[in-house]
């Protein structure tokens, strides 16, 4: 039966060659593999010429790299399992025999390459060391097989996660390059010595440039890695250190056991009983609605988030924000105000515009679309919270990132709490005030589908007083924090920055809660009037 | 007798008022009764004026009444809500609750009386048509019925719950398609339907399942990933109707649902609505297409100049004539033919 399965694996592999493109890649891979084997074998025979320390380091690092490659190559290349454990599960195999079969069928396939590679040390070592190398070779192959199995499983999972996959490819490439560079650094002096004297002038700087990589710390760390255990055992045997050899072999076996456990875990995961696939259901929930709960708040918030991303009227506000620091700083620079003062202003202005910008007239931005909120009779509080969530989601990171930047530009870290206080007051206070204003004093806004900067074509108030009034109110909320900050900047001693923080956060939170409650109540009471307003404008 | 689900407002009115707590059981009871005996008791609105506005009742009487109802085939589960209802001065659940009951509804825009004390009574399970000439007040009436436009006076009750005093309960059993109001059309079709479902507080699985059914029924399957703003006018109507149905309301109020909808889609939508009405749901739709109303509706109301001219079962209103003739007759359109003699003497 094992023979049957091995034949099956072989058949599956050969079938891969029937597709021309795969065949080309596979032939390329076989050539590459053959080249690697030849390189390793000749390298191994040549490494005998090296001095003992360098030889030890080069051989062990190269060996560990190969063992690592047994894991990383399938991880990067494999996108499916030729022989999936689930396929065997169907025939009533026990998990343990599935594990054994899979490991054995690994022999038929690219992993076979591990056999000649594991035999490479035999070209290097003599006598007792060669005997140890013979002993180590099957373990190297086994370790590589298990690592490859784990790599294949992870690789086939990674197919659904392209972003993670990209990172892993990068890490694998970096590890490979780093290992090769370390090996090259160790080989450099010997290789340079082999070259004719005329070349020394050019090679010497290169060799000395690589000197830091030859430091014993790096080499010792790398050679001590568990993956190199079976590669360094013969080397230790050659040095005549029997205790170290036993230690190496023990560590190597332990590594194999750990790998086996990991592999058993992945097998268990693959063989777990599955019910229906929840992924498909989840995929049916579109866009932002997937990330937010299926409640009125979630619906309003998801719709708001979508509009912030998709609607040019909202996007215009976002595009303007990054320009603010440039413009303000430039203006202050022209006037001649020092950077330590002018640097304090952009962040509060950004935060103010973010929290006030579209939110204070958000209901009017919906135009008559607000009927759906009214028809579903969602609570005003839910509507208010849903609308403010995107602003909070943008504003909080802006404040958290902008505050240290502002303090840095200002030149004194001690200002940080004050900046945080003022900005929090402006963000939360702005949201709170806007939540009330948008439910109570809507004014004609650019209609959905119109260009963002187009003035609404309606008679009557343009909302100038609403805009001014709401900004004044927000500034009032932040005024205690601003006042405390100014007092601090004037050089008055005292914990003014902390007062600014407490006053700012306190007032901001208070107004935010007030805005939710009062704005919500107003929305509850005035929703039909808001719709009527939207119909008229 | 009339059941009333306006707990908060009624409780404030005191024992003399008509009140029960809002209870799902009440509606369930009413629904079972209606599905079992879909009575087509529709009178011409003018006649049907003086309905008993329930007298003050003592709690003991209520209990007795509730008991007697339970002894008939109405199943009112003794839930927590019902117990609460018994504590408060309450009214029994009766089978004769209208799906929609409109009393004396008026709306004035400036000096113009757009809707003039309209009355309308629609029993559950009816497919009701609403017709009227342009500017007759159809949309205004429907907007006030659905809680989108505040009336100057009048009462609208949906399965006993006052739309304007107790909107949370009333609107739970109401699905709306307004005319000429925007949709959130920067959402894709799938997002739009999900938005509608989530606003009504449905959970994800339910929404996904219902969207699946709705897009199959309305033929929207291949448009789910496109923005609603890119839809044709007919498709916008269809997805808006689908959104109105997603929370499985008892009453659907659809303003011009078939305007610019192609005949094939209209037929499938009508089939869905018919099935819905057969299962006890109620449909009130306005249309300009007399033929469509005549073919599909059980009952019809005709409005002109803000006044309800006739309302009742199709046979009664039509009186042997076609709806078109009857409509023109009632709405007085024939006069327009006189005058304009200059149109008969040509310019050249």
C-alpha cells in the first residue's frame, strides 16, 4: 500500500510536467538543484583545505542555511499540497499512519534533493568525523523532510494571505542573503590568498571591509543554532571533543522532536472536523459593514466611513488637511514668528477642522437620504454616535501622532501634555458641538454627486452664522486648556501643562457626552423637520 | 373596539385613555386572526367615520376581556409584556385591528391645503391601490402615513400603534418606499441592502440570507457590487423596494413603485407583493397606471385636491366602470377639454 501511495505521489508529480509552463519551471528547478549539489560537494571537498576554525564556521553556517532552506523554500514556493492529509483521511487511515505516509512520500519530490545535500559532509570529513557524518546524514534528511512538510502546510495556507506571504518572502530572502554574506566573509581571506598578487590591491579592502562579519560573536551565535546541530557534530568529532558531539546529537534529536510536534499540530489542524465554511458567509457582508456590528450604530458608522472614503465632498476635506501645516508654517515664517511658536498651531487647526469640518452639517450632507434613518426610527443617540465614529477613528491617531511631532518641532518635550490637552478638547469638543449643531441648525450643503467645492444652488441662509457660531463654541470648550497652555508658554511657573491636559480632556469628554445626549434628543424630536429641510434645499 | 400599542403616550394619558403596553404578542395575535380570516371589510371612507373610540375601561373589565379573547382561537402567550400590560389599564387584543388606520389627516403648505382631512382604513392582508392626479396630495399623504412628514392634524395608526406618538413600535412593522427622496447611493447594492437591514437591527446571518432571497426575487444579483448611483431608474426603485422589505414589515407603503420599472421586473415584484399580501401582509401603493391598479389591487382609494373622493373594495369603487373612467369622472378631468379652441385653428 505504501508503494501504491509512492506511485500516486510520483504520478501527481509527473502530471505537473504535462503543462508546458510548469515543465519549464520544473526543469529549471532541477538544473538549479543539480548545480547546488555540485557546488556543495566540490565546496565540501575544498573546505578540507581551510583552517579548523573557519572550516567549522563555514560548514555549520552553510549547513544550518540548507536546513533552514528546507523549510523556507516550500514555504515560499508551495501553494497547495499534492497529497493532502484530508485525502488520506477519507480512506480511513489513522492519523499516525497518515503522518508516516506523508513523511515517506516526501521522499518522492523536490525534498529528495536533501539526500545528496546531507551526504555532502562525507566529502569533507575523514576517519571518526566521517563516521559521525554518516550517522548525522539520515537525521539531516529527516529534519529537512519534517521542516519541508511544515513549510508546505504554511505555504498552502499563505495562499489566502498575500500580504503576509510578501513579508515572508522578504524575510526568507534576507536570511538567505545574510547567511551567504557571512559565509563569504569567512571565505574571503582564503579566497583572496588564492588569487594572484596583482589583485590584492582591489581584494584587500573588500576583505577588510568584511572583517566585522568575521567577529566570533556572530559566528558563535550562528553555529550554535539548533538547525546546525547535525552539521557541527562531525566537526566537533574531528576536533576530538566527544562530549560536544553527544551534546550536538542530543540537541539535534530534540530539534527533530520539536519539529515533529509542530507538524503533528498542523496535521491535527488539517484533519480537524469542519462544519460549514464561515468565511463565505462573512464575505457576503460588504465593505465597512463587515468591520462594524450589525446594529443601527454600526450601520450609520459603516455608511459614514464609506462616504468619507468614497464621497468627494468628504474626501475634499481630507485632502485639505495635510496642506494646513505647510500653509500655516509658511505664513508664520514669512511674518517672522519663530518656529518654536508657530509649530504649535498646525495640529490644533487640523484637529479643529477635522472634528468640525463636515460633521457640523453632516445631516445636510445626507440630503434627503436621511429618510432611511427616519423610516427605521433609529434612536438619535445611535445616529450621533455612528456619525462621529469615523471622525474619532481619524482624529485619535492624528492627535496621538501629531502631539509628539509638535513637541519635537517646538523643541521642548515638556509641552506635550498641554498640546495633548488642547487637541483632545478640540477633537472631542468639536465632535460634541457638531453633533448638536448638525441636528439643530442644518444649512444647505453641497448636494450628493455635486463637485465638492460647488456652492449649493439654493436661496436663503448660507450658514455663515452657524459656521462661526459652532467654531466659537468649540474654541470655548478648549479655552481653559488653551489659556493654561498660554500661561505656560509665557513662563509662569506652575504645573500649567498638566492643568491644560486635565482641563482639555475633561471639557472635551463632557461636551462629547453632552453632544451625544442633547444632539440625540434633538435628532429624535426634529428628524421629520430635518428631512423637510433637506427636501426644500 | 380598537387595540392600541402606544404604551408610552397612553400611559401618560392616565386610566381614562386607551392604552396597552407595547407587546409583540398583541400583534402576533392580530396577525393569526387576520391570516385565518382575511376579511375584506372596507367601506367608503365617508361612511366609515364614526368608529368607536374606545371608552375608558377598568382594569378588571380588561382582564375579563383578555380572558375571553384567549378562550377564542386567539393565542396570546402570557409573556412578560402581557403581564405588564395587565398591570396598566389595558385593552384586549382584537382581531379587527386595521393594518392602517388614518383619521382626519391634514397638511397645509403655506396657504395651500395639500391634504384635507383624509380618512383611510385598510384591513390586514389587503393589496391597496392609491390613485390621484398630479399634485393631488398622494405623496404628501403617504409621507405623513409613513412618519416622514409631520401632519398638521390627524392620527395615523399602523396595527394600532400611532406613527407619530409611538414611532418606534409603529415603524417596526412598516416598510417604506418614498418617492423622490435620495438613497445613500454611494453604497454598492449589497452595502445598501445591508445598511437597511442593520438600521433595523437585524443580525448578519438574517441580513445575508434575506439579501440573497431579495436579489433573487428582484433580479438584482449581478448588480450587487455596483454603486446604486450607477443604477438605472428602474433598478433604483427595485433595490429601494427590496430595502423596504428586508425587515419583513406587516405593512408596505410604496410610493410609485413601478415608475420606470420594466414590465418583466414589475410583474415579478407584483408577484412577490401578492404572495406577501396572501400571507397576511398589507400593501399600500400609489401609481399612475390605472390598468395596473385595476389588475392587481383588492381595493382602491382615489384622491384629488387633497380630498379622498372614494375608498373601498375595487368593485364598490368602480361600480361597473373601468378605473380609468371612474377616476376621470371623480377627479373631474373632463372639463379641461373645453376651451383651447385656438389649438384647432392652425398657424399656417
